[in-house]
C-alpha cells in the first residue's frame, strides 16, 4: 500500500469523523430522524468500518478466527451505515413516493442477504486476505452496499439540477446550490469506488491491494470525497465569497 493511498484513505476517515460528529451533535439538539440517519451513515461507513476493517487486514497478526472477527465487525458496521443511508435517501428525498419505500426495503433486504451469504460461505475472509474469491457473495455484497451511495448521489444531482433552475430566477442561494452539488460528489465518489472494487473482484478475484493502480484509484476517489465533504460543511471564507460573487447561470431564452 503506497503512502499516497494511505494518506487518501486517512483523509477520508478524518473528514467522515469530523462531519459525522458534527451531524450527530446537530441530532442531539434537534432529535430529528434525518440528522440521526446521516450521522450513523457517515460515522459507520466512513470511519468505524474503515478503522475496524483496516485492523483486520493490516494491524492484526493473529489467527484466522481473529481476522474473521474483525472483518465481521467491520462489515456489519458498514452494513448498518448503508442501511441508514438508504433510509435517509428515502425519508429526505422521496418520503411520499411508494416506489422509494419499496426500493428502500428491497435494498435493505439485499444488504442483509449479502451479509448472511458472506458469513455462511466464509467469503467474508476474502476481505482480509489475498486469496481469490471462489463464489459470488463478495461481488454481490459490494453491489448491494454500493447501491446505497449510488441512490443518494443520484438524488443529490437531481436536486442540484432543480435548484440551478431556481437560481436562474434568483430563488435559490448559491451556497445551498453548491452544497448540494458537493454532497453529490462526496457520496458519488464512494459509489464509483464500489464499482471499481466490483470490477476488480470479477476480473482478478482479489482485493484492491493486489494492484497499486486499483488502490490508487479508490484512494483518489476517497480524497475527492473528503475534499467535497469538507467544503460542504466547512467552506472557507474565500470559497464562500467566490460562490457569492461569481456570475449565476444565465437564464434560458
């Protein structure tokens, strides 16, 4: 694992920890469900699962049972985070859409089935070693979990498009419009990371650590996500000023 790849992943973890903690603090004051779901998703997926998973892959020099335990804990925490992300996309973007409720239930069931399959088959160990996969459960699990950030990213980009139309007639704050775009980028990068991981597993059978280019690609996506997340929550004054002073989108004729 190259130093730049490690730096990208660490930056992503720190951004998730800071933003997730801030959203959790917001939930403590408001006690509203969206804040809780977003805090759980950000902390579980972006920080806790990474930390425990890394311990299982790199830091723990123990028996197979010990590695399996760390991997199981990390994977379970990650699944909890993705289920929270699915629920957030449903309750925030499509609360009155029957199809969205059905999609949320379907994705939650798929995530649970995938986790159970990885555990029963023993394929969850393929996340902590370099042995090629021997069944479909790892790609299936990656696809099930990757659907969560994909859905939210699509909703963010859709909302951004609508807000841009409102901005043309002066009915949307440029900072809010940009923040929605940044959220789409921040959550879309992990979705692309899942796509890279799935393709790598299908072609090579092993995890991303087997090839520097694959790990570097995901690390770059993680870095981009961390930067977008940081700008969305902690935009510096110069960035805010640039958004407020730049010309808005020209009205269509």
